[in-house]
C-alpha cells in the first residue's frame, strides 16, 4: 500500500524475486509437462533442478528464459509478467545456456566472437567493430572459463566440454540478472566435469554473480555454493527448498523411482542405489 492508502503495486514483494511462478502448468495435447508449480527464486539464490529424463526440467527452464509461456498460471521474471512484457526486452537480461544453442553457433565462428556477440544479441554474425570494453569483458570471461588458450579457435573444432565453457562465458557476457544452465556437465568426462563444477562453484560463491538455476540429472554435479533445490518427477514437484533439506534419501528415492542413498562430503553430494 502507498502512503495514500492506494495499492501502488499489486505484488509488492516481486521486486526482490528473480523468478516467481504461481500455480503454473504447461500442457501439450493430452500431456501435462509441468503441473501446478509454485516456485520463486530470489536475487542471491542458486537453485539446482533435479529429476529424471522427461520430468519437465527443460520445459521449466525455457519458461524461466521467457522462451515458453505457461498454459495456466502466472510466470513473473525480473519483476515482469510473462504475457504482458515484450520478451525481446526481457531475454537479454537472462543468460541461457543449453545444448540446443550448440547447434545454432556456426562452426567457423571463433571463441571470442561467440562470446562477445552475446552482448549484441547476435549469433553467428560478425559485427565489424565491437566496443573495446566489450572485448575486454569477453576476454575476462573466456579466461575465467579456462578458454583463453583457445580464444581464436573455431567453435566447430572444440570438444564438448570446451563448447560448454564457451557458451557459459557467452551467457554471462551480457551481465545477466539471471543465469540458466541446462545440463552444463552432460557429455563431459570426469576431469571436464570436475573442472566445470569447480568453476560453477566459484561463480555461485561470487556475491556479484546473478541468481542461477542449474538443471542436472546427477547430485554429483551440484556445485558447492548452490543454495536450493527443486526436485521434479512427471511434471510435478517432489520437494523444494534449502539444498540440505531437499537432497535426502527419501526425496531422491521418490524423484528417481528407485531406492537411493545420498552422501554429503566436503560440500559435494553423491548418490547410489540403497
Ligand atoms: N511439444 C510437446 N508435446 C508433447 N510432449 C512434449 C512436448 N515437448 C516436450 N514434451 C514431453 O514433455 C516431457 C518433459 O520434457 P522436458 O524436455 O521438459 O524434460 P526434461 O526433464 O528436460 O528431460 P531430460 O532430462 O531428458 O532433458 C517429456 O516427456 C517430453 O517428451
Ligand atoms: Mg532436458
């Protein structure tokens, strides 16, 4: 309520929320991909979304990326309601990294261009001159992702892990207020996974880094510094909240549909059949 007693904002707490979903469902024909979901993400939170194949994780993330509208319910992103905001204004404020992007990057584009072009919301188009500040920022992110030795390599010649790291640098380039990562460690070998988990952990622990949502199938891939978890199964929420409360034997067992035992050691989780 404003001082005059009139409501100045219908949802006053929204400004602190990066994502807010109220009773959201996504339907395609007879299938319900996401069911009756209530979820919110605050500025300083880092969420992991876990669930088996087909649980609705990518569908959820695409809504958070303003790429997909709900069939029912309300999605607010960065204080704006999806459906009432120009998504082309919203999307540059969100860094989205998924393997779907992989195929959209021209193979002959070099790493630096893949990263710096994000600031211009371009993909695969070389602008003759980028701002020197942008180039400096791109180089810093490329270095932070361990890609400096390959800065001039064509994207098409990179390994899976190198591509992932390049695309994460790209997602961070526009200084997003929300970072979304769909299975960033999929397809990486053990060393590549551990390297990436370490880098994502550094990012998670950085106070200036954006709110983040990371989708994965494996508790081993949860970077230390992540704070919350959402467990999905068949489009429905099994559990959500603080990581330590949510990643339990019982919840993982219900999520993946087989008896699982989870361990938490040195900030890292692991799970096996129990
Ligand atoms: N357009 C569509 N029509 C019907 N079903 C769809 C459509 N798009 C996705 N689905 C189904 O919705 C379910 C959820 O898909 P989604 O990609 O969100 O799952 P996911 O949790 O990301 O799975 P994965 O771990 O395999 O990536 C899947 O069963 C998928 O086949
Ligand atoms: Mg998926």
